[in-house]
C-alpha cells in the first residue's frame, strides 16, 4: 500500500513534459537555504491545507508539533531531502510483483494528484495496481480517531 505517494517521476524533462519544472525545486532549496524555519512555516500551511481545514480540523498545536519534528534534522539534511523528489522511479515500479494499492487525495496542497498517483495508473507502471483517489481529499491525517 502506498499512501500519499510521490512517484513515479516529478521532474519535468524533455521526455517527461508532464513533470514539475526544475525551477520549482530550486525555489524550494533556495527557501530552505535562506531561512529554514520560515520555509517550514509556509510548507505546513500547504501541507495541511490550512486554508480549508483550519482551525476546525487542523489547529496550531498540529502545526507546532509538525514544525518541531521537521526542525530536528540538520538544515543540510533537509536541503538534500528534496533531491530525492527528482528521482526517476519509472524503471523500478514495473518490478513490483505484488498487488499494490495507492491512496491519494485529489486536493493535495503540495503535489497534485495528476502528477503523482494518476500517473501510476495512467502510465501502467505497476501491473497489479488499484488507485483510490479521495475526491476533495487530502491523504494526510487531519485528526485522530
């Protein structure tokens, strides 16, 4: 099961025109290098879709807790993390030999459904695949049950 999956390949290239332009990734890395903590403040607003979910389903305590976890690793590690977003997994995904379930919200605040889970489905990269889109949904938990 893959929840909130990023793959298969996000970076826009000549052979991957539907990807995200490299400037977006450079902007992220620039924001991290300029002010890591300000970047986290902005990131979690989008990550939790606070424009829609706050304060009823996402409160300040969730944002503070997420900020504390994110601020734990070194700035260098955080900066380097975003390089992994540009990894091309398209050659590896067909090697999955087990039934695979992908769940992803269609209203994600960071990476669009069309750029992620829909591509797994539409490009037939995993032989035994079921993609379950969550209409108007975000796959990140918004409260504990």
